[in-house]
C-alpha cells in the first residue's frame, strides 16, 4: 500500500484474531472462530478512517486488538508514538503498554453503560488524569472544567451523576474522558448508533470540530453508511473478518468495486420512492466465521460469482490509485454506487 511509514500514524499488517471453540468436560479446542482474518490497512495523522460492515463482521474486534484490549493471534500493529518511535503494539508486554495508553483512547458505543452511575462527572472525566499521575485535585478539577467546556457542557455540571443527563450529553462526557490525556489516536466504536438522529448530527459535528481544533486522528467503527459518508476521508468494508474493499470515501460511495459494497450502498435509505425498488437483497445468510466457505467468503451470496470465486481466495489489490478491492471480477464489473 503506497504510504511510507513516516507518513503514517498507524499501520496494521496481516492482523488475525481467532477465538477457540471448546467443548466437552475437558474443554478441548475443537475449532476456531476467525473474528479477524488477515486484515491490513493504514491511517494517516489527522484523518478519519472508517471500518464498516454488518454486525459480527469483526470491526469491533479489530479496534480492540489495536488498543490491545484483546491480544491478537498474529500480525503487526505499528503505531507512531509522540516521540517519533514506531512500536508494534501487538508485541508489547503489559508494562510496556502503560505509557502508550495515554496516546490511544476509545469512545464507547453505549453512553448509558460506559459511565459509572456511582461517580460524578469530576470523577469520571478526571479518572484518567488521576491514574496517570495528576494527584493535585485542584489542577484536576480545572482540567475537567476545560474538557467539559470543550465538548459543550457547563463546568458546574461536574458535581452531578450520569443519570441526570440525556444520551447525547452522556456521549459528550465520554468524549471528554477520551480527550483528557491528549491522545493521538481516538477509536470511536459506533459512537452515535444508540442516539436519536438529531443528536447523532450534533455529536458528529462535535467530533469534526474537535478533530480540526486538536488535530485528532479517528478510527471510526460503524455500520451506518450515511454517517460514515459524513465524517470519513477513507473507508474500509469488512465481511466475515476480512477487508473486501478500501478506498477514499467519494470513490467507494460512487464507484464501488466489490459486490458486497454495492449491496450495502443499495440499502442506504433514499428519500425518492422511485429508487427504493433498486435495493439489492442478498440471498442466504452471513458465512459462519467458525466454518467459512472456500475461496471468497462472499461467493455463496454474490450474484456475480464465477467458478474461480469458490476455489481461490482473492487478495486485496490496488485496482485504482488508493482504491483496494478483494474480488476476482472487480476489473470487469460495473457496479452501482449511490444514485
């Protein structure tokens, strides 16, 4: 992929995460769930890179591997630290990870369960500061007040508990907590999927404003393509643990190269009733990651499948500048994007 290491903040190479399937009294391993299967991508400083796909496709597991919330089975996660070093997050020990936690933070999906109901905003937002050595309570309180103002909340709210806030306000609290330590990479795991549509727009615009003001880099995990189109510079589409397409946002939405991406785009709600009949309904069910089909994982549901699709596994190749696709027939297909 055409990007040198000194231009990148994060580079993921051949990432895999398999979960063992255990059965019987002795809990013997009888198989593996291929949650993430040979995923590679990169993120440049200051950009928003989105991972999209159906529920269970492995996008959240990928983000948790990057943060080392779970240990990858294999692969490399190369991260450029604030002092210019490039470290492999996948190979670090628990002690080596501690100083890196400041530079990689997460915004969680559910603003209701991600905040401790027994803690005030001062304690919630100030906890990362306390853990990382800011023991002066007055300095911590001042920093929490700055963070609350940054995300559009009044500093006097810091003595209140989470139950006193709406879903959108709680997500703002989660964003403030994620920004407390000046991170270089923020992983947003479907941060607006639990919110009302009107509130979603407010949170997305807040994230864009913060990115512009603070120079943040986002890894944005989502399944809503209309949200992804609004916030992303580049998008990668996952299916059953694998990347099937990766491209700049405009290219992917208007000139998709993979049949699965075409099907996802056809499902985006359209205000014109004349266009609703053009939705592509995929036949069959999503492949089982514990027992995936041979060849291309998508071929049992693909209306363009050929004989080679069931025999050979496609690799991610650059079909056009910056546009990568894993499909045997990508060069010959003319697929429909957003109308």
